[in-house]
C-alpha cells in the first residue's frame, strides 16, 4: 500500500531559522532573545582565535621554562607569551561588536580557524613532551605566527568599524614583529 506524502509548509516561527545542512543545526536569524546567526558564527570564530592565542602563549611559556633563567631565548619566549595573552584579550574584546556593523562580509572559515587551533595544540604537545629541538620549535612557531599574521591582516582589511580595524592591525603588526624576531633568532643560531 502506497502512502501519499504531502509537503506541508513549515510554520512561520520555524521560518525564522536558517538551516545549514553542513552542520545540520538550526541557527536563529533574528528573534527577540536570539543572537543573529552571523554573530554566532563570528563570535565562535573569535573564540577559537582567542583560544589559539592562549595556547600559543602556553607554548611560549613551556619553551621558556625549559631554558636557563636569563638566557636570550628564554627572555624572548617569556615576552612573546605575554604578547599572546594580550592578543587573546583583544580577541575577546572583539566579540562584543555587532558583526553586521563591523565586518564587510569576510569571516574566518571555521575550518581554517580549527586547523590553526589543531596545529597550535599539536605544537604545544610536542613542546610539552620535549620532542622538538630548539630550532624545530622556532621554525614551527614561525610558520604559525605567519599564518596568524595573514588572518589578522585580512580581518583588519574587512572590518568596517575603525576600532576593530585598529585592533586587528595591532594584532597583525604584533605577529609581524614575532615573525621578525623568530627569523632573526633562527639566522643567528
């Protein structure tokens, strides 16, 4: 016996949601008490970026602890660990802004952000287990800092809000400074 299936239009309240099949999750677009889907996405991406910065800070701190007090590289690692914590605070601050008024459409692909986070976590694990040589650690962090610099500078270009443009410019310039310091150190040693 065949059953006839009749397509029924969803109720109006359900139309207030957008279905993203890739994630199979319903995200609110706008409704009193809900956060717009784009904001959820951008906030999540900024949270991931802040987590990346915090993890990089732990990497630098772990590397610093493995070196004798007062050594040049230890001082570099300690300073960079403090810088990365400041970057995390700036990204947490960025989560307060309304994306529709702040960003011109660009946002970090969640896959890209997660790829960077996984890379940082893997580097942290290797550093914590002391399986990287000093040179390997410098080269791994150099690559990560270059990736972060590109992301921050892209966000700076896409921001509509001048405060956020300045925030991402600062992050990009700090990353550029880290890259230069790491390159300088790697050339000398």
